[in-house]
């Protein structure tokens, strides 16, 4: 007796940064770089802040640098579009964007009139 087994490759991707709950300052940029497992080669990777598309990448390593547009809690999500029309979507990650960073070691040597 013989039988045939079909195996579908598993496509996964992971995001290590930013981690859920991370804090950043207004004006900072964060670099997102997904890691793909299972031999997947996406057609496109899209980056969303609060559900709004803010960046797309169509070439490996599919990284993107996102400018943080406002203070408060932002929801980040990454969606990879696969050949044939499938998609992989990350979990939504919440990051907290604080106001501008206070300058440190600021020395005023002379006041201008």
C-alpha cells in the first residue's frame, strides 16, 4: 500500500524591533527590518502607522525607516504581500512617542541681543 503526502511550505516573518511598548521621542526615526523564514520572497512589504500606509519596500531586505509623526501611542503593523496574492501580517505593536528629548549638557556661552 502506498500513499502520497503533500507538504505546504510554511512562510513566516518576524520583527524584533521595535518591541511592543517601546518608547521613542518625537523627531526620532525607527528602522524596521523584517526577517523572513521558510524561503519566502515577498513581492512587497508595507508599513502602517495607526492603519495608514506610510512606507513600502519591494526589494530585499525590505527595510524601511519610519519618521514618528506625533506624540502619543502609535500602532505599527507590517504586511508582506506574497507571490500569488497571499499575505503575512504582523501583530500590531504599540509604541509610545514622547515629546522632544530634553537637550543635555547644553551650555550657553553668550547671550545674543
